[in-house]
C-alpha cells in the first residue's frame, strides 16, 4: 500500500502563480522527500525535510512537515511553464539508507 | 541521470519468458533499488540491495528476483513474465550514509511490455 497520498491529483495554474501540493503519510518516517518527474523520464530529487524539522526552503521551493498530522506540503512560488511535471512525495524510513514509500503524485500543469 | 544507466530501455516479450533488466552505476553508491511505476500506484519498491550479495524484498517482490555480484550492477529478473508485470521499471541508487538525509538518484527507466 502507498504510504503517501497526495492532494490534489492534478493542478493547473498560470505562470507566475504559486502551486501548493499536499501529502499525507501513514507510518513513522525519518524524513519526507519530494521528487519531480518529467514525462517519460526518471525522478529527480527536489528537497528533503527531516522528521525533526518543520519547514525548509530551497530556491522557489518551500516544504513543511507536520508530524502530528502526518502531513507535508510543497509550495512552488512564481511558477514557470518549465515546472510542468509530476511531483511525488516519499516517506523515508529504515535503519540506514532510505527506503522510500511514494505517493501517487500530483500532475502540475503551468500554462504560459 | 547521475551516472545510472538501465538496459534495455524498451522490451517487448511474451508471457512465460524470462526477462532480466540491468542497472549500472558509476557512483560507487552502497544502496540500489528497483521500483515499478504503474498508473494509479505511483512507484512501488520491488527489491533493494544494501551491498554486494545483500538484498531484501520490497512491497511488491512476488515474481521478481535480484542479484548484485558487483557494487556497480543490480539485476532484476522476472523468471516467467506475466502480463501484470507490464510496467515501467526504475532503478535508483543512494549513498546510504545517513537514514535522516539519504536521497535517491534515479535511472531513466525501462519500459517492459509482456504480451
């Protein structure tokens, strides 16, 4: 079963707007990661937030983590057409390394 | 794709035939993973390896086996392919240095069709 459930499944916005994607997870995690996938390509790591962190920024990305609610959100500010992709959250667990359990993803379309 | 190659990139095979997919890395990372990606299911872990000859099952391991005889190569074998194994298969690697910050790097994927 999938650890992460993402909301919304699809999001369509205009260039310059902000995009917010949400993720919920079920079990204990060491970290929560977000990945991006362009059509027909492999996944690319975007940002990681540790279980003891609440907010993290990287360029136009802002991720939050609420472990009490088992939820995370990814905000992309000032979106661009090139941000069009699928975005996946993944809960990292395990005693070493990262066993990731992925959500089903959010398809983001940024219209020029 | 961070020094990760997968071969073949596309394969069409028939039900009941054996199939082996190869993942090769040049990063000397300790961990390697095989996922499958299907519509409505996201990515699901099939098997992973935490060192040469050290492997473990993921959430959808039935019908699959793996081997890792060298750090750089991780093989996924479908002993007798079924139509339900039609999917896109991704290999990933990670350093495994810290459970808090370990991230994965993905290969380009293999599209497998079982007729």
